[in-house]
C-alpha cells in the first residue's frame, strides 16, 4: 500500500537493442488522437460559427470543452488500466472517440457540438494516458524519457499536418468533413490496436491495483512529494501549450491579420519546434539524466517567457518579435514534458496507470484554466497570452526545483 520505488523484471532488460518502432508508431498514433482532434478544426471555427449560428465565444467553448473532457477522462482510465490491463481501456476509448466524432459531424447546434466534443475527448484521452503506462511497463526511467520523446516524433505530426489537412478539408467539403476524417482515423487506429497491441501490465501491478480502489491509489501517489512536484511542473509547463492553442487563431488571424490559408503553416512551424525539442532531448539523455535536463531547461523556458512578457508589455508586440519568441518557448516544451512524465512514473512504477492519469488530468485541467483565463483577458493584443504563459512557467520552475528535483540534479 505504501509508496515504493520498484525494480521489476522489465527494468532489468529495459535497454532495447534497437528502437521498437512498431510500438512507438502505434502508441504515438493513439496519443495523437487528442492533438488531432484539437488542431484539425481550429481553422474551421469561423465556419462552424456561421453554420451553427454561434458567436465566437460559443465556438471557442468547444476547445475548452474538449480540454475539460481530456482532464476528466484521465481519472477513469489510469486506475482502470492498472486493475484490468492496458488493452481494454485503450480499445474502449477508441470506440468512444469514433462514435463521438461521428456525432460532432452530425451536430445541428452549438450545444450538440459542445457535448460531442466533451464526449470525444473522453475517448481520445485513453490513448494518451494508457500509452504512457505501457511505456513505463516496458522501460526504465531514462529509457522511458527517450521513448516518450520518440513518440513525440509521431504524435507531433498531428499539430503540423492536422491544421493543413483541416484547412484543405474545409475548402473541399466544409467543416463537417473534418470530423468524418477523425472518425475514419479512429477506426484505423482501433484496428491497428486490436491486431498489434499486446498486454504489458505486470502481475505485480495487477496485485497492487486489487489491494486498493481508485481513490486510495490517487491518495497514495499524492503523498509522494517528488511525484507531486513532477506532476505540477509538467502541468503548468503544459498550460503554456494549451494557452497558445486557444489563443493562436485570434492572435494570428485576428491581431496579426494572417490569412486562413497561411495560418496552418505558421501553426505547423511551431509544432516543428516542439518536435525538434523532443528529439534533441532524446539525444541529450544519452549524456545527461532526465533530472539534469529538467533543472536547466525549466530555467531557460522561464527566461524566454520573461523576455516575451516584458517585450509585449513595453509595446514590442509585433509579429516579428512575438512569433520568434513564441517558437523558442514552445521548443523548450520538448525538454520538459517527457522528462517530467518519466520522473513521475519512476517514483512508483506499480501505479503507472494512476500516475499517468494524474499527470494528464492535471495537465489538461491546468491547460483548460489557462486557456480560459487568456480568453477572458483577451484585449486584441498578445499581452494576455504572454502574461498567462509567464505565470505558468514561473510556477512550473518553482514546483520542479522546490519539490521534484534532488538537491543536486
């Protein structure tokens, strides 16, 4: 029942002789369901508003509803996957995603789309939360960080390709075609998971899960100071990404006058920064521990956030200043997310599902709150976005250095 750092049989063989590309592609694709469903329809928001007679606030709420659904769903899937295994929760989540995506495509009102997006997120989050537990089942602390960074290479294609594909589908057949594509994507990933995903949960994890209910599992992990530090640091850092996601349509197409055709390309460029950061992180981990990388990258991210906030508040808020700083800030995300997740999972591997769920729930919860705050403070300038990002990065660095990291990282 107590917190324990366990070395399992899996850990003794955690260093693979070659990259498990089949597993990486499958888990990365499952994790990509969420980013795909967020990024693909952003350029369609104005068209959705016109079609469903909804104002910008109502269409923007569909983004927040999805983030809220992602946060809520994590609570269910994590402990469930510890108790019954990894395959069934993933397959159930994919099935929900498929049905809800079709429901969104058929929505006749903003209210129906809002509900559909929330349910769609309840399905999409299964791929992310359980896939991270699958990685921890199979690899040790450092190798988990590397594999998670490698998964970002696959998952990171979503924010690059999804906006471009979404804009093309919007021009070809309207906004509903975006959701029909998501439906088809879910079917394809579900078939692949049925055929290729093997059960990875250990008997020791199953035994631990049978000894406690979900509430007891969460209480146990929340008692670990270092785990809470990693979780808060990752969630607050992730809030910067969600703030960007919700603010980018208004900032780029509204404030800076970027066309609908150009928006996906700029959006994809920042996604390249995130992917690049993750891949550089993977190579850095050959010489440094995840904690060493976190200690430095968190301070670098905070410094970039401070420079951007200072720039916009003194009037240097043009696109040629803000957008390069935003690119650097989002690139730093790649050095923090995988390493905070690996650090938290290493604290108690037998509760990998619950820990992955807690991390995801806190990340999407913080993201939903941050994006809502940036929306409430929206004044037609980048100042609200920059302020929210800086506050989140300051909190992330404080939690990381104050709670999670050893005295000498």
